[in-house]
C-alpha cells in the first residue's frame, strides 16, 4: 500500500513542478490567472490520484491472472 502512496506523491510533485513551469512560460498577468491556478491544481491532484489508482488496479489484475 505504501508503494501506491509514494507513486501518488511522486506524480503529484512532478505534475506540480510542470504546472508551475508552464504557467511561468505563459504569464499573462490576467485576473483569470487565479482561477487557472485553482482549477489546474485540482486537476493535477485528481490526475495524480487516478495514475496511482491505475497502478493499483494493474497490479491487482496481475495477481488474479
């Protein structure tokens, strides 16, 4: 179980680094930037959870067959 938690945090950290790297490239200084950061952060967290869940399901199916 700790393997999947570490996969979650690893993908979360890599995604956050890429997210802030790319937002600095496209710096518009707009008021909508706060909304982009908020929704982008939520999407990054959810996708990191889905990636770790997929690893769990793949290993679960490997054990059954």
